[in-house]
């Protein structure tokens, strides 16, 4: 038996770095703080890769399946003999895969930040927050039970709040951080309700027990019905609500674009491979329950994911802020992953969608982190986020240009890059299970290629922009992560995920389905071709199309007025018709009652205070008067 007990330090080391930099960082030189944080992540990354190698290639399979290993466990809260909350480390294919994803991207972000954040006020505070975020995500993916996951789930929300609002002097950053925190907390309430329903009916929080297809937990919950649906279905719908919020799915997506107010490395960390994929990881972790006892909930996952991917892709086609385009791209790609889980079955080739979703999560981490960090290099060079103020940057930023092009081709699904293989598996899963969702995702594939190359051509080609200062390539600390992630974006597609990360832990055979792959490549090339015609050189075509489809374009550019709708619902309905009446009742009934009691008490006390004067003659007078009154009353009653 292989000893994995050391894996507890993968989670604990970032926490220790957070404490060190948080408590003593102001006494250290900024560069030293950054180096400590980066070195710590490097150590964790090495440990994660060692763990992945040992788990996937040296551990013993049982009946052809990878086993779930409890590497460390301790009881934190004991409620009953059966119901308790543990803290520990669970190793299985998806948690080990997520270890690699999180540590790799986090390390690249740390290295990149050494150059990008140089000279920024609060440099050590930034690296402290990065370590806290890494600790939170690692604790989440390594959780042995759903309550531990919820604890770290909330801690991820707290740390993202700190990172998004890093520039706390900017009102827009403060608003964005509060918006992200509030929206995700509202969705997390659903997650908590789902946990309570699930644990009440299954009598356990433990993942191994909960997700055992032949275990008692599933049988206990699936036999109870409420409003026509099983209790397990209701609990999984509520659990999915938490995933919708964290992964910025419709309708809880409104926080994601505003979160771009944080530093660009934060955008890469949160929106590439970590926080936003937590929802996908949650559904994947609970997938046996979804697939075997809650098919209705799984259908909801599929349709919400498909709609979110199309909705975000349409909006991305109209945005001019480079980071907002990438934000909506993230939302669209997460929708792809959710949809893949929703059309998947359990076990063998039926679990193709599950495998494809995890495969795309892995490849997406590489190319989306590359896109965000590349965008950071661009912003660093021109000091602007807007594509309208860019053009011809290929001459000034050769490394950024090549790596960004690789990322754009990868997300567009062009072979032999990694995005082609993972997207093809998702489309194949949809093709075999739901033709409607398959058609939607085909359209999304074309839109993705279009808006990404609209971004690419507008920034690196397009008009010859006269810059106030000549742009220059970013320093090595920023370009080296770009090169590493570009290599990862190319190579990740050749990892045999069908042998490593599957719904039941058993390998199965997959093959390239040309009937799906060829049209998907063609529609990607079509999207690239349209973007080439419209944005390769300065052209009047985009403006003419915007005028032709004026109202459609306006709606998409304004994000279908979702923010305005939320403001209307909150201010005009909730505040005016619910909060204001409650506030009036509180002021005029509750407070008035308490104030009235206080005034009456005060008035009475003023009137009777003379009884406590300390004068014996007054006490004697009251005593005698009372005795006479009692005597008169007694005589009257006696008669």
C-alpha cells in the first residue's frame, strides 16, 4: 500500500504561507514576500505531480478501477455515532487531477505576478491572499465529506472577495467584490439546504458512502418523494444551485464580468482553473447520485449548462473590454462542461460526457490561464483594457502574440491542439444523448471561434494604432508562464483521460468520431474566417452589421440587461414592497412598543421614586395607610 499521508501538507503549506505573509509580510521586503509565496507553491506543485504519478501509474487497481484513498482523516465535530464532520484528504481520479490543475495554474500566476504586480502597494498582501485562495481550493477538492467541502467552499468565496477587491481604493473594485460575495452567498444558501436534506435522509456526510452505487445511502434517500420528485432529486437540485453560483452559470452569472476589476493575475487564477470550475467539480463529485437517483436534476444541469454557454457566447461577440470578452468566454466554456455532465451516464462508454467534461476542465485550465495572462501582458504594454485602443501589437509583443494565437486556436477547437480533443468528446456525448443540445453546442463552437479571433485580430492586427509610449514585451517573469502554458495547451490533448478520469474509475475505449469532429472543425474555421474578413484590417463591416441589427446588438452589448433586471427586482420590488414595509413595521410597531414601555416605566418610576426617600415618617405613613386599606377591604369582604 502506497503511503499518501504527506498530501496533507499540500493543503496546509499555503495556509502557513498565508499566516506568515499576512502577519509578518509588512516586515519583509516585497520581493522576498513574493519569492516565499512562489517557492511555497513550487513545492506544493512538485508534491502534486508526485502524487498524480504515484496514484495513476503505481497504485493498485481493484477490478480495473482506481480506488478512493483516505490519505488523512480526523474527526472535527461529533454529533452522533454515525453523524460527524471530518477533516481529511480524499484521493481519487478527479481530486488528483484537480491537484495538478490548481497547483500548476497557481504557480504560473505566482511567477507571473512577480513581474505584473512589481511596485504595487500591498505586494505582500497580494501574495498572502493568493496563498489563502490556494489553500481554500485545495481544501475543497481534497475534502473527504460534503460538509468539509462546504466549509472550504465558503472560504474560497471569502478569499476571492479579498482578491477581487484588492484595489480597495477604487469604488468599482469594492462594488465588484461585494457583488461577487453577495451573489455567490445567495446561491450557497441553496447548496447548504441541499446538504442538510441529503445528510438528513442518508445519515452521512461522507463522499465515499454517499457516492457508492450499491451503498445504503442512495437507497435511503431515493425511496422518499416530495411534490412528485424524490428527496435525492430535490437535494441535488439545491446542491446544483451552489454550483451555478460559484461557476457563474445563468442566472447567477452577473458577478463574473465585474470581477475583472481585480488584478489580471487574479482573473487568471479565479476564472481559468480554480474558483469557477468548483461548480463543475461539485457536480462531478456527486455524479453517481445525479446519474443513478436524480436524472431530473441531471437534465437541469444539462439545459442550464447549454443555455449558459450560448447566452455567454452571444454577449462575448459584442464586448470591447478584453477581460470581459474572456470572462464571458469562461462562462460559455463552463457551460460546455456542465452540459457534458448533464448528458452523461454512469459507467463505461455511457460515462463519455463525464470524462469529456473533466478532460475539457483540464485543457481549459491551460488555455484560459494563458489567455488571461496574455491579456495581462497586453494591458501591461498599452495601459488599456479596450480593444478599440489596440491594434498592430504583433510587432511589439512577439512572444505574447504567438502564445495568445495558440490559445485562440486551442479554444476554437483546431486540431491537433488540446481544445479540439476535449471539445470533440463533449460534442460526441451530446450527439449520442440529446440532439437539441448537440445543435446548440455546435452553434456555440462557431461563436467561440468568431469572438476569440475577433479579439485576436483587433489586438494584434487591425488598425495601425499610434501609441503614446511604444509598447514592449513583458519581462521574463511574465513571458515564461505564457510559454509554459502554451506548451500545456498543445500537449494536454494527448493525455489519455479515458484511462485515467472516468465516471466509475474504469478505463474505456474512445475513438475520434469523424461525423462529429469534421463539422466542428469546419464551423470553427468558418468563425475564424468571418473574424478575419471583419477584423484583419480596419473595416466598416462591423459598424454596418451593428446598425443593421441595431436592437439585437444593443441587447447583447448591454448583456441582455440582466444587471438592470436584478436592480429592478431588488430596488423596486424587494426593497420597496418587502424591505420598506418591514422597516416601517420595525420602526413604528416594534420600536414604538418598546419605546412606549420604556416611557411608561420611566413615568411611573418618577412618580413613585419618593417612596425610596430614606425618610422614616414617609415609610410609616405608607405602612399605616396600607394597613388601614387592607383592614377596610377585609371588613368589607367579611360582610
